[in-house]
C-alpha cells in the first residue's frame, strides 16, 4: 500500500513540468509531452489546436478527437480551449511499474482530413511511495558458536518509485554485536546483510532486538522499518547449500494448474536433525506468491494459478533453505513464460464515416481501425484485409492502425449499402483470425436527372373537349432518393398563333397530368407541340425535357356551307337558265359547298329533296351538278323550284339546304311573257298566313290585336313603296343592281340576247330596251348610272344607254358552254359514285383551295366580263352579276372520282368538251345565227 502522499509544493512542480512538457519531434512527426504523475483531473498537458494549426473552435468542425486503446482514458480533449488535459489521477507505478521510463501513447484523429497524429506523453515520477518491506517483523536465528564476520541476509525493501525517489539506503539500529553491510547486485539492487561483529553467548543474552530502516532519496525523504529479533541458538556449524546458485526454467503460458516447474535442492553436511532442510520463499512479491507453490520439504515449485504471458513473461524470486539450527542457504529462481497463440486479434473501429456520399472520390477515408494481438512474436503479428470484390481497401497507417478507404467511385443507384467484412489474422501456428463487420450506407447525391420512358410522346384529343379535362399523363423516373427523387413537372413557355401556350394547357406539377384549359377547335388548331420539363428537388436541381405532340381529332361540328349559288342580299332568289332545246344530261348549274370539318366529316353528298316537277332534273351525288334527265318539253313550266340538300358524312350527319329556281325558255320574249302571267306565289302565301294569324289571334286572345295592327301597317307601307317604284319607270337606270328584280322577287339573268332588261317588282308591264341588238356582253354599267342613289330621282335612261354604246365590242361567244358553267366539274357529267379523297390531307387541300378561290373572288377586284377571272359569267348574266355572286372555283377544285381539274379556258359551247369530260357535246349553231 502506498504511503500517504505529501502534496506540499506539488502545485509549483506540476506547473513547472507542464510548461516544459511540450516537445515536437520534427524527424518523426510525433508530438511529445511530459507530465508528472498524481496530478489533479483537468491538468493542462499541451495545446493540441496549436500543434495542428487550427483554432480551438475548429476542432469540432474537423472532427478532432482522441483514439486510443484501453478501457480507461487517461487524457481528454477540451474542445473550447483546444487543450489536452488529464481525465483523472495517473499513477505511474500502476501504469508502468519499475520501468525506468513511463510513456503513454495515444493518437489524435482529424476525421475530415483522414489523418492520425501520434502523441507520446511521458509520465514523470514523484516521490509518492515509501520503501516497503514485505514483513514487519523478522526473526533471525544465530548459533552461539558463529564466528565473527558471519553474514546473514536481511529482507529487502521495495520502493515502486524510480530514480532518486527509489530505495537508496539501509540503516541498522546501533548494536555492539551486529553491523549492517549493503551489497549492490548486478541489476543495481541493494541487498542488506547482517554481519556478526562479536561472538554471541546465549547464556549471557539469548535475544537481541534490532531495527532495520530503508530510505529513498526523494524530497521529502521517505522510509520504512522492519523489526529484527535475533535468537541465539546452540551449536549447529553447517548451513544448507543449494546445488545451483541460479535456477532457470521455461514454461508455456497454457500449462495446466499443478504442473511441476522445477525442484530446488539444498544439502546440509550435518547429521541427524541438523541436516534436515526446510524451503521457503525469501524474496517474492504478492502477485508471484499467488502464482507459484513451493513444497517446504521437497523444494518442488509448481503452478498454483494460470499463467498469462501477456500479463507477465518473466518471474524472479529467491528461495532459502534453513536447517533446524537456523543456518540458511539461498538461491535465485528465474521462471520464463513462453507465449502460445492463444489470443485472437482484436479489431476496434475508432472512426467511421457512415453514411458516405456516393460522389466521394477514390481514396476517401471511411474508417480507422486499430488491430491488436496480445500475443508476441509471430503470434502477435496481425495482417488485415477485406474481400476483393468490394470497392474498398485497407491501408496501413501509423502503429497498429489501418485506414479503410474507397478504391473506386460509388453508385447508390446500383448498391445502396455495403456489408464490409474486415478480417484480422495473426501469423501464429495455427493462425487465429477475427472478423469485424461494417455496414456502410451510401448516401444519395443528386447525380441523376429525371428520365422519361420515351423520347417523345403523341396524344390524340377530340375537339370540343370540356374545359379542365385531363388529356394526357406523363411520368418521369428519378433513380435518386428522397428529395433528389421528387419530380415536378412543368410546360415550357411558348406561343401558338400568338397566344401563350399556358392559356391552352396546364400540367399538374406533382402528378404530370396534363389538363386542357379551354375547348379546342380543330378548325383553328390542328396540333399543339409542347415541351414538358421534369425537374427534381435536389441541390442543384437536375431536369430533362420531352416533346409532346397533341393532335386534335375532328368532330362533325360544322354544317356544310353553300358557296354557290348565293342568295342576293335583298332576299330574292337567283335564277338559273335551262334552254328548252337542252338535251338530256345538260348541265344547268352546279351547287358548290364546303365543310370546315375534315375527313368523313367534310365528305359532302348532294341530293334533291324537292322538285316542282320530279324526274326532270337530277343532282350529282358527289359533284353537286344539276343536270337534265330528259329533253325539256313545251308543257314543262317556265319556273322550276328545286330544294337541294348538302349533307356531310359525319356522325351524326349535318346538312344545309338551298332553293334553286330554274327558268326554262329558249328566248327572252317567251320568258317575259310567261313571267308576266305568273302571280306572285309569295303574296298569296303571305296573305293566307296573315289571314290565319288574324283568326288565331282573335280566337286565342285579344292581346295580339295590337300585333296584327302593326303587321298590317307594315304591309301597307310596303305596298306604297311598290307603287312609287312603278310610277318611276323612267328612272330605273339609276337604281342599284340589287333592285333589278324579277317577278316574285326573283332576279333573272337571261343570256339569250344581250339586252338591257329592267323588271320592276310587282309590275305587269315591264320595260324592255334594245339599245344594241347585236351585242351579247354589254349591259348598262351600274357605275355609269349610280350618280344619284335616290330611288325616286328621275334620270335620263338614254344617257346610260349612250355610255354603254361607247364600250368595247363584246365577245361574240356569249353563251355558256358546259365547260364554262359554274361549279366544280365544268362540262363533265361526273361520276355519281366518285371516290372521295382517301386521306385527310387531300381533303383539307380541297377545302383550302375552295376557300382560297372564294376569297379571291369575294374581294371584288376582278374585272367583269368574259375573261379568265370571271369564268365567263358576265357573258351570261351581264355586268351586274359580279364574282361576288359566282366565285370562280375551277382553278382549285378537285373533283372526287375523276382525274380532271377545272381550268380557266373558256371553251365554247359548240366546241369539243375539255379532255376527260363527258358533258353535252351537241353544237347549238341555231343560236349563233340568231
């Protein structure tokens, strides 16, 4: 047990040692400190932050910490100050025993740099232990016949301290019979011996009492004593003698208990009882006395407790042999324990970077491992390795440390976690190994952009879709994890026909579902080209794009639009002329219609719904051509009313109707005579309607009486206007073209003779003027007669006639050949079962050509006449029939079921029909003679 410690002046000593403690070995790169033992907890050892070139507050940021083996940590790191301090009381004797130098090695890990720094701390000794004898009282027996100078060994004191603080001297209490002699051994130990100075006389003094004092050289000096009792015996003149001065034996550490190690033997030349010897341990410490057992009678030394090479590999003790006469002999026994490979290597993970980012560079330190084998020699030599199929390797660091580093790039998307087995094996025979398992998680980095399964997408959407309807869905996949895999969708900005794309569609940023913000119209937009971007939520975010084509599908939402014939703006009905001499199959006119839809929805069929004389005319199913079925007879009425229906092939089909009026006559006088005898049917119908209305109103309620009065007043006003128009017959040349009316509100354009005809509405005596009987093209120009817009203004009709006479000579070919008739087929009869264009593109091209021609004709800039721009219509109807009434469609019209297209050539009626046509080829020379 250590003596009580004297701490007087220890504070100054500690401070002094701390100031001198820090040393830096440049050659080895190791940090050295020195500190005395028995210092208080928290005593300053050295400044680690200064040694590492860091500020104290940066230690935690860089992951600086102490890594060392052992259950008890002697030192700790003060992060706020960056100082290395003691973690508790340090006892040098407990730590290092009797070693001359006591050094503690530990390592400082800078985790983010993956570096280890070795630190060696020397524990200096202080005089904190007294010299100690292993017995407090000792009895020495001396024969009275012993000669002066005889030496008797005394027990040695043990001082755990070293240097000057260790045992330095022995002192014996004064006695005239004895003195003290101290011998110095080869190892520097002091061996006290009791020397007999004068002959003893048992009868004079049988017992002598002495005190042996052992002192060290520390400051203050420490000492201990042992009481010696010398008993004087009768004569025994021979001491036991051992066979060997030193006994040596080697033993394996794993020998079983009770194994005999060696036998010491001492002989005594005396006889009888004086020759009997007893063996005892003379010099042995407490731990050794528990490990070995000595037989007092035989001198056999055996193992009393398991030996452990790792705890102590060398034991030294002294054994004495004593006879009954108290004569002693002594010898030294050395027991050397040999190591066996009985300890497996130990692996301690001192630092582990887990998880590790997948974008870590090769060579990134994952973990620091400390390996240790308590065995020695080859049994204690350890090698560490991992399996070769992993992207990691072990590198030797300082001391027994290994670094586990990455050998290749990691990819979390391929392997998200690694089970690393570190195998530590010694070189013993047989070798022992230890496996340590490390589960390493690979942390995700945003290194993968979202990807779409396809490079582009196409979708088909019906027009007239409801607003807010879901029209398509896209999904992008991101192999990353957590926020790096959270995909958001967006549509890149763009415009369609000058309108932002965001006004047409929107996309759900979370689900990728595309919604329509408005109802699409195929006739306005046929397709939308979008770019959808998928972005993740990483830092920085990654994105990818994909093109999406939205194709609109047509629905049958547009009724056919009849382009020709068109109704005049004043409500009258245009009249087509069919000569009575026309042969069967004669082309009377052509109904031209278009449908804004496409495909089947724009495939039009023409039918006669109603005819005043059934069987007289036929309508081309797909051409819209109105032809005669038979020769016209005298009994056939002059005025033929036909109701034509134009229907598409959509589901459900849509249709439009138009009423055609055909005048059957060979010459104008005949037409005028017949027309004058026809009563206006519309007036009769209106009168009947009025009568029925009046009756119904009278029966139902008197409330409608006011309505009837207003209606009658309007009829009266119209009648008065008609009378005024009849009275101003001489001034009709100044009336606009819309007021040239036929009987019953029908505007008749007769082409038999080039006469100026003015038929006033409701008149029974129409005015017919023949200013130029030989001209076929010229009528009085509206422009020359529109100087006065008033209907009641009287204008000289002959002035207009004179202006017309000054115009250029007309085209003598005033007739319409079948190739020149308006419509999409010219002189061709057309195939009633013609094939419709077989794809949507051809159909749309047809519609575009018809609309372009209609637009060109509607601008009013073409010159009226028989030129190429009027399709020969002015020769038939006069200059008042402008292209606003009859558009020219022949240049751009494709005829279903035929390979012919309309041309602008003005084929004569008496000539051959255009190539590919099957129209009426009969000449009409009779009319030319007229």
